[in-house]
C-alpha cells in the first residue's frame, strides 16, 4: 500500500474509534453514538431535499481529479457531520436544550452549540495528531515525506493542545451554568437557507486584511471564535460566539465585519465567504449549488480549498473579497450580546 493510501486508511480507522468527550465522562458512559455536529432535525431539515444534501468531499481521489479542490458530494442527512464523540446518555442530557427547541437569544443554547462545534473539532484534531504521529513509522517514507509529515504532525498536535484550553473554558461555563463571560452575535433570517455550517477558527486576518493574532508556534494561547447556523422559531440564524478571554481578536473581527458592511459590503456575502474559507463542516442545499454557474462554483471551491489543502498557505486578504452575489438569502435582524 502506498504511503498516501496508508495515511488515508489510518485516518479513517482513527475516526471510527469512538469515545465520550463530555466533561463528566467515565464509567457511567453508555453506548457511544454518531452525534450530529450539524443538527439533523433542525439545521439539516431546513435545506435537505429528498433527504439529501451536498457535503464537502476532499478525499485523495477527488483532490487528484480536481487539482486540489474539494467537491460537494450528495449524501443522506443521517450521515452528515456525524462523529462518534459522545455517549447516548450524555448527548441526550446535555444537548436537549438545543435539540428539542429552536435557537433564541439564550446564552445557554449558544454555549451548547459552541461546545458541540468544539467537541467535533477536538475529535478531528486528536485523530489527525495520532494518525500522523503513527504514520511517521511507515517504512515507505522518503526523507522529504518524513520531514513534511513530521511538520504536519507537529502542527496538528499544536492545534489540538491549543483547543484543549478552550474546551475546558466552555466546560467550566456549562458545568457551573455561568454564561456571564459568553459573547455572541446572532444574524437572524426569515429567508430561504441554502448552507448550514458548524466550525471554529483561531482568527488570523480580518475583512480588511489586517492581522488579528500571530498563529505561529511561539504564541502559546490563541483567541478562539466559534460560528454556527441554527434553526430559529421564525427561520434560521448565523451565530458568531466567543468567550471573554478571546475578546481581543474576536471583537476586532466583528468590528471589521461591521466596517465592511458600512463600506457597502453585504453581510450575507461576507459570512458566506468566511464560512467557505474557514470551515470544512458544511451542508449545502443541492438545488442552490446546482443553480450556480461554472464561474460561481469555481469561486466557491477556491475558498473551500483553504481548508482542504494546508500547503496553499493563508493570504492576508483572503476575507477581503469574493463570493459576491452567491448567497440567495438575507438577514433581517441582528442581536448583539457583548
């Protein structure tokens, strides 16, 4: 088996090793389930057509075929955004406030959506770190491959360690039911929805191309911004959330978003651009994607490639422009809790 195929096989095997990431995990954990990081009944229900959506596909065969670009792949909603990162007991008990009712301006609900996003990313980064470290022992590695793999393993390990701190912050918040340090902005919409997402980012550059924080290995603690979509009583919402310990970068990021809006930019386009470039955990309405022309699809895929190919590097202006006119939705109201 080639190194590339062996690496992909190792990643798939690691991703199936379920464990409960709940902050009270232990002997009381029961059956490990495939938890949805994007809700099946709420979020996916808004965009599914005949029980299916498009999901980003970035496996080796696809990337070779497209020259490094991921492609949306049709998939049933039962399989979208699932990860075996919670036991049934803890998933049902912890997330019932967001699984059983639509999102409102409720800090507890926002904290749960954010925590679910963090758990999913924690699961992915831990798997990647372990798989890459194990692959360093692969006998077919050349010198350059080993050096590249060692660098990737270090990067994943560093990202995982940085994320651990934020997972603990949200766990303390949830276990104490103290949401006083949680900041968030809810962009509400009553229009048709075509994209659902759940992700997070250590903000690097804003919508004017200004650096927000240095992501280099010498920076010990990084600010974290979580973002997600959610079903509401009257439609759906796009939410930006962070803990007060991440205020410095996140407040500047939000100010930059508002600044671009005042300069004539559409928030819908900016958040679509941000979602495609900074998150690989998407669900896409099939008819919306199919309705885009070839140029629009290529532009969207260019932004998606930021997450799929780490060798591309990050340009400081990657959020400044792009995806204009692609969003077929609008936001009616904004609720700012800062």
